[in-house]
C-alpha cells in the first residue's frame, strides 16, 4: 500500500511538472486601428493569455483583455457624438507552429461591451506572430485582425451596436 501511494505521488508530480512546461501564461499590450473607414478608431489596451501545448505543433489558447478606442463617430439616429468606446474581448482558440518560433492561429469568443454605445458581440480573430527568447522568458509579437460580424434582430442605433467592423492589432506579450 505504501509503495502504491508513493508511486501515485511520484506520477502526479511528474505529470504536473510536464504540464507546467506545456502551459504558459503571458501578459501584454495591444495597439489597434480600425479597418472600417466609417469608424476611424485607434485603440490601446492590455491582455492576459494562456497557452497549452498539447502537440509539438499545436496549442490551445485563451485570452481576456481590455481595449480603449478613440474615435470621432456621429450617430445620426440618436444625434450623439461618440468619442471613445471600450471592448472587453474574451476569446479561446488554436495556434499552429510550423516552426518553434513562428505561429498562425485563430480565436473566437465574445467582445463584451465596455460602455453604453456597444452591445456584446461575437468576435473572430485570425493571428500570426513570432516568439523571441528574452532572458528566462519569451516575447510574443503578433498581428491580429479581430472581426465583429454584423448582428440582426433588435434595432441597433449605430455601427458599434450593429457590428460589421474589424480592427487590426499589434500585440506584444511577455511570458515566463
């Protein structure tokens, strides 16, 4: 019985140690620009992400962030001027590593509204990037195109509520 408990403990520690190498967390900054001419927004923000390598070339990802955008949007329906808006994207996805330092991937999730001019919307985001060694950790530099598809149903007052816009982001993160 004592040997079985010791063996189970040793196996548990071995599995946890191996999982720590496969599971990484990172924190970073985002700089974004809108790709829709009617919106013309620029944004900055931050994010936290986790990555689990379940294969040499594939990884599952999850991230959550906050992005603050500045814009000059006139809402003709409500006669209001929108100068800023916020998004809180919470996404999960996959990455493919053709080489250990280069990746491509896609994430999907919800962009939660950060103020009154928005609605929660589905979001999809293809991305590509490089992983660079930096001391004991790694730097992740990537480009991501986040798309917010147009919604249907409840009458929306402006493009931020309707969806149908996207933004290109430069992301830089550090992980241990």
